[in-house]
C-alpha cells in the first residue's frame, strides 16, 4: 500500500472538508483519513481510513510506515471553549500530537507538516484592529497558550532541524458539512442551523463581539496553497495571519435577515464572551498575501447565501 498524505483529526470540522478536497486533488487512495472516531459517510467511503490517536507516537509511526506517508496535516485539537473545561487534556492533546508529528519529520520519516494555529494566540494587549503578523501575543486561554507554544516549537524545529512545517492562524471557520465543537466562534455556524430550524437563535456572545471569520472553502484553499508553494516562499515558520472578513453576531443576524426577514436573535453571553473579548476584531494578513499569494474569495453576503442554501438542501 502506498499513499502520500495523512490527515489527523479527519472527521472534524476542518478535517472532513480538507480530506475530501485533497482526495479530489491527489486521488482517493493517496489521502489517508484518520481520527479517534469514525466520520461522515462521504469521508469514510471515498478512501482509506484509520482509527488513530494522534498522541500515540507508535501507532502514528505504524500508519506513516504502512502507507508511506510523506505529508501530515494535523487537524486534531481541542478548541478554545472546551479547553477551558479540560485544561490538562487540551494541553496533552494539542501539544503531544504536535510533538509526535514534528519528531516524525525531524527523524525524516515524513517530509512536510501542516499544523494550524489560530487567532487565539492573541490576547487583550494585542492591537485589536488589523492585528499585525508580528505583535504582542499574550493569550489568556489554555487553547491560545497551546497554539502560541506550538508556533514557537514549529519555528524551533524548522530552525534547528530543518523541519518543513507550515502554518496559518485560522480565524473562526464557517462550514455546512461538519459542525464545529467546543469553539468560541461556533455560534457563527449554529446560528444558520437554528435560523432554519426555528427562525431564532440565542447567541452566547454579545451583539457587538466582532471577530475575524472565514468561509471553509477559503480556509481549505489557504491550507492547500501554503503546502504546495516552494519552500523558499515561506518566510514565516511560526504561523501566518490569515483573513477574509470580520463581523459581529448582530451583523451576521442582519445578513441572515436579508434571506429570512422574520429571523430573531437574542443574547445570553456566557464564559465564551470573555474569550472573544481578548481576540482581535480584524487581521492584517499582508505577509501571507505577499509570500504565497493568499487571497480570499468569500465575503459575509456570499457565505450567508451559501450556508442557508446548502443547509436547506441537506435537510
Ligand atoms: N475557532 C476556534 C475557537 O473558537 C479558534 O481557533 O476555538
């Protein structure tokens, strides 16, 4: 058996769509999906799948050897809100999976690594608008600390051992195929489901909690693009800022109301509002644009239209 790409956390919100996109691009057999649980029908039926715990180095190494894996996309992680509830588990999962993958690359068992960072690396002292690539980063959440530490380790493994690791700081991601889980930006997906289910949504963030967001297709495009460019194009070995749109819950609700005029939003902020309050409102991604030609396609209007359309078709 021979394949070249392994996705860890393939059944999650990003992993599902990334796996399908990579299979489309490189062929079904070339892309091995793996997760600690089975995923949706399309993912399970279109190519190889392995039940795999990304924190288990030996099991991971076995899969890498068996399929002759050259590239790993590490999408397994505990997100921000869940990590506040299970700090130790979050730290173990988020860091040990990264070390496993970086060490496989250091030992030259694989050639290339993709590992996502997040807007959660920033904190309340970071400039909020058009947050620069390099700036104050004092994350206050367990998740943010794990992502910031991960960024430094990626940079270290690149400098010290020549590991070809590439990374972007994803904003909140909006998708219709697989639900997110345990994140602070999850509201921006839930709201579409509830709009269609009951024409109303009670938001766990405040009406004006403006955050950087992105439609999944753009996030997948960025991921595939950064992995495909020549090594010399990558000047940032921690993680690249990535941006497409920013909006608040009130602005998202207004956008939904252009399709569903009777849609009602109410607000009952919980602990996730405190997390959101420490994150940027918008991101300056000019370094990614310059280095590897990043440019997003979807704005809020298009995202809303596609989300409502696709979720309706799915029902
Ligand atoms: N969307 C993630 C979260 O909310 C941030 O990376 O946790």
